[in-house]
């Protein structure tokens, strides 16, 4: 019976033990991954041409390696076999939350490929507050040896999964790492956005005709044809050159035909068309400085922010923003509401909301945490109320019902909210504490939105708003007294 390298890795392997990001809680509807993500992974199987022996990896009789019931190895020694590792560098920036199901699907499928002896996950922190040392868990990256040459029999393939809208991309903070990796290994960027939307990101790719100097070579050994050159045949070298000053990193959509092209580049001596990120030499990036923040008097009002987003975003993205205004927000709740109430919305629509400037990350939320029962995001001041005023009361009530059904069993502050919104004169919210405050702020906004023709809703909203204001005042006094 054939034994794949994945089976030799045992139960600790990623595919058998965990997801890259937490899946939705059991029983919750969730957004599906991009259909093309799983199909695209199949293109990588052709990399087995680089090491045909891995495709025919067979199990050897057990007694050739160990005596039964005696200590010793029970797996065949594989140190003399070529090894190919896959490193998935996954961007965890704010907007990437929308793409986590796609990342999970791609990683799970990649782990099942027999051509990779191991699959590692490295998380990239591309949030606006990031600085160069904080981009990665540096000890973990160093342990993988990504910036060092690899032995000839132990090759690394590095895929960076990103939407490239974080500060690490727009400020070029990641260039040094990409340059070091590409000098020694095979590196490509898998862009979650479609090609026509790449202009929104910090990756400005250009088309090139590339050829690998030898199959499976590092990016530093890629040869590029000048734009005016006539494409030579596979066996000719005329007209090709290596740009020793810039590092070239192919940028791909997560689609099979894009990965097919990249695999053809890696496994042949053919000229292959690629979209390429040109990383300048270190001297050209040393002077990069952060983009200055807008002056205080240039900050847009809630109406302006919403108006600009409505003009630029798709209809589904704006409709989703209005629905989300009726809910406490984290990634799982956003995907729940999108799946149940706006199934036509894509991950790109949710990403558009996340990058709209209408949302902020809560200060008390753990960095890169992925809880389903905590508030992680909030709207900027007054934006929630303005969005709710643009929504329909029937849809707002449907959001409330979904929250009660799915989130209520996990969060006492949400439990029973359907009844409180239906009969605000007889059902009262729980007491205000630091834990319930974020949820009761949302409930107050919902009651206010529903109070147009309803005196009970208006009175309940005013009572709750007064209690929230009093609690926040006491919190500020306590903080001032105990700095």
C-alpha cells in the first residue's frame, strides 16, 4: 500500500489536528470559501515532476526497520530522500477576516498533497500599528530558516496569502523579508482579491515573461525577457537576463489557471507570462516613511464617511454594512449575518466593509484573537446610528432574532433580546457591567432606530442610554482617580 509523506508525518500534521483559523461555532451558518481556492491546489501536484521519487513513495516491510516490541524507529529513514516543505505565510490584517474560510480551505487541501513533506503556518501581522520587528513571530521564522540557503535536497516553497491592504504592504515593511526569502527559496504571493482589484492594495504588479534557470529554482535565479525581446525557444538563452538589483515575486490569483502557469514556470524551461511584484534593492527602501495621518480638521463626519462608502462600494457591501449596524461585531457574527440575510454577498463585500474606515478594533480585544462571543469591532462614533436609520425595521428585527438564537446561549447580555425589542415596556435589559456594556450600547442603538413610530421603544432607548451614560461617567471617574 503506498505511503505518502503526509502519512509519515503522523497525527500532529496540520490537516489532521487544526485549522489555521477557528471555524464557526458548531451549528452556526458560515460563509463558504472561494470555490476556486480548493480547485487551485490541485495545480500544485505537478510539482512532483521536481522529485519523481516522492510520487512513488512506497511502504517498506516493517521488520526491515525495527524488531516488534523493541525500541527503535518504526518508519523508514527518509533523510536521503528529497524533502519539499510548504510554508504558508498568512496575513492576519483586519480585512483578511473575511477570507479566513478561504485560507482554511486552501491550507487543508495543501496539507493533503503528498508532494509536501511538511506544511508550516506563519502569521503576518500587517495591522497599521505594526513595525518591522513585529511583523512575524521572529523566533519561529528563524527556526524555519526562511532567510537562509536551503540544502539541495531540502527545498522550501513559500506562499504568502494576503489582500495586501495592510500598512506592512503599503509602507514596504515586508520587503526585507520577502527579499531574503526569495534569494534562497521559491516564493509567490497568492492574492485573495481578483486581478482587477489589485490596485486597491499595496502590491503593484507588472506583467513579465519569466523563465526558471533550472526547475524549482529560487526567485533570485529567475530570468526575465525584456519587453521588446522576441520570446526565444525553450532551449535558447538569447534575450534573457537576470535583474540583480530587483527581486521578482510572482503574484497569483487563487485560481487553478494562475497556479498552473506558475507551476509551468517552476517545472520547465519555457518562458511563462506572470504578474510580478518587483522588490527594489534595500537602498531604495531605506527612506520609506509612514504616510501621515489626516489632520484632525480633515476627519470626515459620519454622514460623509457613509456617503463615500456608499458611492465606492457594491450594493451588497453597503447592504451588509447596514445589517451589521444592528449587531455586536466579530468575524463569526459578520459571516453569520451575511450567510443568513445576504447570501449573495461575497468575501470581498465583507472585506470592503472592514476596510471602509467605518470600523475600528476594540481596545480590549486580544490581538488576532478569533472569538465568537466577544465584541472585536465597533463602528466609529455615530456611524452605527446613521446606518440603522437607513435600514428597514423588519431586517433589523431579523438581525436581532438571529443574535438571540445563535449568540444568546453564549452571551447572557444578548439572551432574550428578541423579547426586549418586541415588548420594551415589559422586558428590561440586564444590569450594566464592563462585560455587558458593548452589547447594551448596540441594543440602545437598535431601540432608537425602532422608536420612530413607537413610544415604548423611544422611552426604553432613553432609559438605557441614561444608564449607559451614567456607567461610562463612573468608569471615567474611577480611571482618573486610579491612573
